[in-house]
C-alpha cells in the first residue's frame, strides 16, 4: 500500500504508470496533468472507475499550478504523506528529434524558443516540483523520488554510438540528471532516494507520421542501437518499460549506492 504522485499521466508512459500503479486498490495515485478534464475522461473510458486515482492540474512551466497541486495533494494524502514521486512529465522536442546537431545551425529562432521550453519544462519545472513536494515525501514511508530521464543524455552512449540527434532534448535531460544529483546531495541524509531512470526506447506513437527526413534520422538511430545492443529488436511497449522501471526502483536504495544515480530501466547502463 503506497502513495504515488506521478506527473504527465495524460498519455504515453505516464498513463501506463497510472494504469499499473492504480491496479492495486490499496495504492493511492495522484496524477498531475495540464488538461485535467481530458485525462479524467480518458481514465473513465479506458480504465473505468478507479476511486484510488486523483487527477490534479499541474503544468511544469507554471509554478503556481505546481504549488496548488502540492497543497491539494497534502489534503488528499493527509498524514500518510507521499511514498513515491515519479517525475515523468516532460517535453520531447520535435525540432531536434531526428536530425543531427549540425542541422540546427540555420534555425536560430526555433532553437532558442525550443531550448527555453525544454529548460523550463524538463529542468526548472522538476526542480520546483521536488522543492514543493519534498515535505510530503519526508512524511512518507518509502521516500523515493524517481525522475524519468533518457539514455540519450549518457556521454558514453553518445560518443561510442555516435548519436548526433536530439541534441537539445538530451542536453535538457543531462541538466535534469545534475538537478537530481544535487537534491540527492541535500536529502540523502534524510533518507530520500533521488534517482534518474531512463525508460528505454518506448513506442508511445511518436514514430508514426514522420517526414521522409525524420524517417531517415530514425532509421539511423535504429542502426546505431542494433550496433550498440545486438539483441535490440525495436522500441518496447509502455507496459514493458514501466514494469522494468518499477522493478528497478524497488531494488534501488541509498545503501546500495543509488543516491543521485542515472541508470536505465534495466537498473544499469544498458540503455536498450
Ligand atoms: N518514449 C521514449 O522512448 C522515451 C525515451 C526516453 C525518455 N522518455 C521520457 O519519458 C517521459 C514520458 O515520455 P513519453 O514518451 O510518454 O512522452 P509523451 O507521450 O510525449 O508524454 C509526455 C507527457 O509529459 C507531459 N508534459 C509535457 N509538457 C508538460 C508540462 N509543461 N507540464 C506538465 N506535463 C507536461 C505531457 O502532457 P500533455 O498531454 O499535457 O502534453 C505528457 O503527459 C518523458 O520525460 C520523456 O522525456 C521517453
């Protein structure tokens, strides 16, 4: 029986976290989203009535909404506090998704706008989230704050596999990994595990409707991944990814040396 706060549960991997975690009626799941009504409709249509699920408004780029969500969460969970925060919500930018970093040279305005959005959402939004919810985690039993990062931010992976795509997005996740480590540096002594976990390459519908140029970039990434991991057969489902991530966060502990670490869904540095 645990209390979870998960961001970005409107779709993709976040919706799967919500689905799996709320399957056990003894768990309490608070989901933060930008569009509360649409998410509640989706839950009713796809999962039916789940009285252990609470959906709150929370936009990572809007501090006031996160603050209100923290206040509302405190009321919902009461003295139990929060056992797990799953910082899943994030901006996956399309501008740089499949093209090499050099191709961004003549897109100055777009690069600056997207970089600013990535920074505000993936980095600062999560920093605010952790600061606003930490008192609830300190009250909880399990005290785990899990951040969904990306293997795209791993330097060895980038350099060894020559992954030249998704430069802006990967840089935002690398910065987020640092923020997570800084929180670990402060809160490890209080028994709070801060951990960054990459979900693997997960099919959330993003690979459909690509332009021929994007398809080329995607094919090149798949080629790199097969060379990196010969067992790689393609993207995994959200169901498989979330199952692995949950198993990994259950095994991870401060005592085991995972405070502030950055690992894959498999619990190591194997990114797919
Ligand atoms: N899929 C992969 O292969 C993969 C690989 C590595 C890492 N990841 C990470 O996994 C996490 C989930 O990604 P996904 O693949 O499920 O992507 P997705 O389908 O694009 O979902 C992203 C989620 O984040 C939410 N979000 C975006 N901006 C937000 C904001 N400003 N405030 C609050 N929520 C916001 C979205 O909400 P809206 O519906 O309101 O837009 C949505 O729920 C992300 O952190 C992503 O970086 C994914």
